[in-house]
């Protein structure tokens, strides 16, 4: 992909670009907890977005996306929402300007192999890659958490998805062969070596169902959690998010919560507790126990949070019957996308063949399967482009 974006950049713009790679992410456990100030356990993976980018000495931002064969331009002086994927670039530039930073015009070519709608956060990879490139070229001196916040706010204001910080954090803080426990309230984080990278592989199975409901329902779930906090605060003074509430307390006040609100709050509080227990198991090299928590997470996402779909439930249920799989669950916003599975390395080919055959028989389509590795976060790969400076 690096060769492709460089070749296209030379053809379109004729200067020498900076090359940045920006990874997708997986989340081992801790779904829909980030916007509730809870805990998540993500990692950056080797599916990525690649940028070739250089300053152009104008007030125009010109972007060519090879994944859609489309070139779009916008002015630094008139940034407004609209236009599909370009919204993520516009949002980043706008948020950098809101920080009081002077962004200059640029040309870029973008390509990637992160499947769209598969729950690997291609949007955060697009945002993170651009902010890393502009920070490098323009000397902003942003730290990685500020970069992550810039991407998060970009997604809030332009695509209009009120996401938590997890996706952007994982994209920018990834460390090879490590998962990261992130406290989404304090933004403190800790790396846990994934000691199982030889014995087990992280295998993603794509339901091939595009999660078209995810963005709108994401915002609905967020509002339901906030309503739960408001109702629970009558009995638990001082709470500000579900982070301040235990699952036992949610059960205690069940009669005061509407049914759906109760379900949402119970799932989030139980999931926070599962994340912390999973970290304890990983520290003790107890992958089977951590995997059982992943199955419990999927059950909660399906029954209580209601963001799964029949296809994801089928894939998680299939994995649960396989002794070579330590854990499985749906991953991402929901309503489609992938399951994440911990599969014994020597059984990956047979598992792949079996799950594809079973899914084809049930749903008439063959799921794509991605065997992933945990990698470093978004970074400059080569070049110091100053064209047009």
C-alpha cells in the first residue's frame, strides 16, 4: 500500500510525500463502556490506513482516496460537514484550528485495508493518521492523548457520532504484542503483554453485515445510559456516570428503572467488572478464564444492550462449541461487523474452514476471516515533506 499511495501521489501532485501508517484496532473486552467513563482493553492491529501527504503552500486541502477512487478538496477557511469519508479529515483540521493551531494546505493520498463496517475503527485510523502527519509537518508538538482527543472531537462534530475515546486512544498508543487497559475517566492506562501471541492468534470473523444502525443506535444507547445515571442519582447522590455504580447497585434499584434503562445500566456495570477481572487473568496467564469473560460479554451485548444481530450471535455460539477457541464475542458498535476470537495457532486454518462453511450454510454467504497481529500505533514511516513550505 505504501508503494501504491506514493505512486499515486507522485502522479497527482508531483512532490515527495511524508508516509504515515495508522492502524485499526481490536478490543479484547470492554464494549460500550468508554463513553460511560469505564474501562476498555484494546490493542492496535496490522490492518491499517496509509497516508502520503505533503504541504502545498495554499489554503486548499486536496485528498484522494484510493479505496473509493475519489478526490475531494476543501478550503481551510470554509470547513463545514458533508461529503462522506472526507468528513473525518475536515473534522481533524477543524479541531486543530479550534486548538488555536495554524493548519496549512496539504495534498494527500489515502489507502487502507481496514474493512469498512467491520468494527475495527477505520474512522479513528483515518483521523489518527492525519493528525500525526500534520503534527509532524507543522511542529505542533501534540502529545498522543491530545491527538486522540482531537480525533474524538472530530468524530463528534462532523460525522456526528458521540464516540468515547477508546478507538482514537488505541490507534495512537498501540504497542506491539500488548493490550492496553484504559481508564476512560482519568485517561490513565497500563500495558499488559499479550503473552499468548505464539500459542493463540486473534482471529476476526466478519459477519458481512454492515453495521448501518450502529451510528444512530450508538447515540441512543448513550442517552439511555445517561438517563439511567439521572434516575440512579436519586438513590446514589454524587454519581456522574455509570463508572460510579456497581452491578449490585443497579440490581438493588431495579424497580426504579424502566426495563430498557435497567438492562443498559446492568450491562455496562457488569462489563466494567469483567474488564478488570480479565486483566487479572491475563496477568496470571489464565487465557481460558479471560475467554469465558469474553463469552459473558457477548451475552450481555446481545441480551441486555441489544447491539448484536442473529449473524453475530451465530458466530459467537459456533466459536463457543470449539475447544480450540478460548473466547469469542462481537466487537465494535454492533448490528454487524466482526466477532473477535482467541484461536489456537495450529487450529486457525481448520477453524477458518469450519466457520466459513457453517456460516455459508446458514446465511448463504462466506464470512471474511482476518488473522491479526498486535502492532504499534500510528507513526511516520518515511520522509520529511516540506513541499510548499
